[in-house]
C-alpha cells in the first residue's frame, strides 16, 4: 500500500470536510496512481462509486438486494475499474498482477498478447500457470516450459492436461522442439565422429549413410516422449509440422528393437504406421499409404481391436476429403455408432459431407430418427431440383 506524504493528509482532511467530500477519493486515486499502488487505486474507485450511489463505503451486503439500476451502475463501475487497473499492471509488465482483473472483465486476449512477449527466466512459473494451466495462451506456455524445464517436461504437461484451446499450435510447439533436440544431438554425435557438424536440419539427411549412429543402446531423445508425440499425428494439419512428424518417424525406424515400442491398433508399429499416416496427409504417394490402412482393416480381428483400424482409415479419408470412400468404410464397420464413441466422423456426418442424403434417409429410418429422415428427404429433394434446373 502506498504511504501518503504528511502534507497530503492535511489536504485530505480539508476535502473530507468540504461540500464535495467525494473529491477526497480523487486525491487518493491520484496518489495511488503515482505510487503504482494499483490495488488501492481499484478499491478507491469503487469506494467513490459507492459514495456516489449512496451505498455503504464498506460494502458487505449481497448486491442482489440492490435495485437493478443501482446494481447495474455499480457492476459497470467495477468492470471499468478492473479493466483500467489490469491495463496499468500490464503497462508495467506485471502480467500475474494484471490477470485477476482482466480475467474478471473477459479481456484474456490482452493478457495473451502480453504473455507472447515473455522470455523464460526467474519468476516465469506463474506466467506458465496462467498461460498453460489456465488456458490463456497454451502454446506460449508450452514454449516457456520447454525453455525452462525441457521438452520432456513439456510433453508430460501436455499429456496430463486436457488442452483444447490452440491444441494444434501446442502440438506444433512440441514437434518443433523435439525435432530440434534430435537434430542437435545427432549433429553433436556426427561432429564428434567426423570432425565437423552438418548444416542440415533434416533428420533423414543426417542419418542417411550413417548406420553407426544407431547402436543397440543409441537413442537421442526419450523414446516414451517421442511415441507420445507421434500419437497426435492424426490431428496435425500444417504441412511443415507433418514433415517434422515424418522426419521423426524416419528417426524412429533406425532405433534398435528394444526402442521399438508397441502401439495401439492400427498403429502397432508406431514409427512405420504413423509415417504412413503423415505421408498420406502430406500428399506423398497417397494410394499406397491408404492401401496400408485398408490392409489393416481387412486383417484386423474385431474381437481384439474393435473398430479402431476402420476409424483411423475413415478419419484419414475424411481428412483427404474422400467422403464417399470414408462413408463406405463407416457403413461397413460402425453404421450407427455415436460421435462420442468414435475418433472420426460418424456415418451420418459422412453422409452430409458426401451429400449422400439417400444414404442418410436410410440410416435415419433404421434408427427411427424421423427428424433426420425429414431433413435428409428435403435436402435430397433440393439437390434433385437443382440438378434438373
């Protein structure tokens, strides 16, 4: 709390005894602003508003007891004061101090903008909490975790947190940093063996013709974290990030058998199978990679794997905008499954994407879903009219 100069108290006493005692708060507000005591500034502004509205200066009663007009006026004053104080804290670089005020006003984007400029260092832990755990700027939060604690800690944090906001950006942060770490460590190993460090940042180029890099116990990053990251391959849409996933899979295939982790169907051979997925999404020899997953579906035992291989294929086909093919697979393996039970579009959703309203009518009728049946019938009718016109 700011310490008032002695002469200010005399002035304050005069204002308190004047015909306009509310001006005493103007004096206090000026003093608090000058001293950067923004918490006291916030409280002074609210007290001034309470005095103006005829409310007790030490307000303890429930606001619901006030008239709607008074309650709205006071609530607006709280919002304005909180926003101004939050901005004052931000202007001084005090993000953690600003956050409670700007969170209350719904101005989290302003805090995210400020966090974007933060560098890792002492006192960054609270910024990481706000950015990552509280979801203000998860991708930047992960970058700060990597910078201060390392990529393994960042991947672990991502895995245990149900990150939804900017999820793809978070995956990109992890992929970029893990890829960089592999490149850095491979480069160091090559420099030690050959006397000079390669300039390439491609893992495939670094390991090409250098089988000696991969002995029985040779690994350059924690395999469990590599595998954890690769599982997010189906979520990636950015071409550059997909290339990094492909590169990491190339690295994984060179590891000795003891580092070849068994994955979940249809990605049992993690490095091989996710590489097929990544390359298909990159548009590289798409048909051969699709054939790989079609074989997985054909050879799968539903008693053991359920519909997981079919779901992966449907998701991949949908990502490639091959909705008709995706629909045929879905109808064959999970025609009536609900969205909550799948990791891919449902048959109903695929009917809509493929504009196969005839199939949607059939599905809706089988389920007794008369609303969807009616909507599909009308959509089919409009398509027919449009084609005839």
